[in-house]
C-alpha cells in the first residue's frame, strides 16, 4: 500500500509499504481522511523532542488525526466494529500500569503514540492498524472532514473545559491556529465571551470570518478583566503573560508548546491564587468533541484550507500552500482520491 514516510530531517516521500495486519485486539482501518499538524511538522524538520530523546527514530510514518472505515478485525475484537466509520485515540497506554488503570492512559510512561513514537505507524497511509480499544464510532452527522478533526478538537475541548468559564464570562485565547480557534469555538459553545490574540493580520481576519469579532493583535488587545486565559500559542513568552492577565482566583490553561522553555513565576500564580492547567492530549475529550460536532454546537470544517492527495504531503510539510487553498490553518489528506478534494 501507499504510505507517507519521513526518511530523515526535511525528507518525505510516498512509498510502497507492507499492508498492516490485524493482530489480536487490533483492527485495520481503511483511511479516508487524515490531517497534518504541528507535531508532524516538527518530526519533518527534525526538531521534535522525541527524536532527541530516542523514542522516535527515522524512518517515521506519521499521521495521528484521521478517520476511516474498519475493514479487518483481529482475534477477540467485537465483530460489530466491521464496516463502521471511526476515528481513534493517538495515546495508546500499556493498559496495565497504575496510570492506565486509573483512567490516565494518555500519560502512561510506556504508552505508544500512533504516528509519533516508534512502534505504531501512522495514518497518512491507505490503511492503518490500531487497537480496537482506541476506536470511537462516528455518527452520520459527523462527516469525513469533521471526523478527521476530532483529535485536534479533543485537545481544544479539554482546554475549554479546563478554563472553567460559564455563560457570560470572558475568555482570552492566545493563538489563532487550529487549536486556538477550536478552543475558541468550544468556549463560545459554552456561552463565554471569546477574545483571540494572534500575530498576523491574515490569521486574525480569518478568525473574524468565523464570527470572532474580538480578534486582536498585541498592540490592540484591550485592557479587560479575563476570567480565563487559554494559551494555544507556541511563544515561550506568552505563558507568563497569561498568568499576569488572568483575573485572581481564576484559571490559565496551557495547551500550546514552545520550541524552547517557557518560564512562569510560580509566585505570580500563588499570590493571585491562580490555577494553571496543562493539557497534553485529546484522549479524555474525544467523546465530548464528537458529541459537539454531531449536534452542530461546534463546526470545525471551515478550518480546513484544502484536502490534497497523499503525494501532496511533502510540499505541505515544506511549508507550501496548495493552489486554490482557502484561508484556514489546517490541511487534510484525501487518501482515496489521487486528485484531492476541495
């Protein structure tokens, strides 16, 4: 089958590889849609910390935002999964340790990460093998585009939940990329007044087109009391600023990761009685995300700028925008159609 393979820093190509096999407990999924995210870009560039830690080594078969149809079952798998439209968790805990048994499999010290760590080839391929335990069924009201946005949506859903805002309260989101915009959407669905802080006028204009009229640059950000701040940026300076801006007694959520250490003065947290919450993965938020998409409370599809064929991934990883791409920050891969789709 065809699969996207990172052969080294700055090098990606579509290769013919062996099809996956459904071992006991696994299923094989025919991939219909998959997304490219910041983690994939870091793996492509060679900057991803996992490469330096040795838990990920080249060649890497990436892809952890996906949806498709179950086409094969391993021994011991419920036969009702066959033929179902699904997405799945990225974080694959060992299932035996204290964290897994306590519901924290996404921070299991022995976890696999689909398409990220060694051991589980990713979903930028015609087929992918995943544990049946990681699957989430997609209702008909969640189309293929939204289905492949469940994984990033789960991170954003958890961020909005962790912010603790209720209807009428004001939340400030740092970052107008995919996670920041999705977090803003989930916060808006909770009835919050949502403001966004972005860097480029292009990203701010796109945010406004999604109904976020309060999208600001650093120079225009108003001096308002913020009931929560969600940092979905990759700036090493903004985590500390989030702590400075949030109202005393409230919450700051850290879901973005900078390429260098971001320092927060714990005295600022303690003296303002501020709670800081870190968000690692979508895992505990997948079900809530699917429900929000299915009900129409959140529609993530406008974030997708284009859907390209598998052969178009190397150019996207290298920073190119496909001809005719829309203004959104997300690119999808239409595995089944060589010409891609709008």
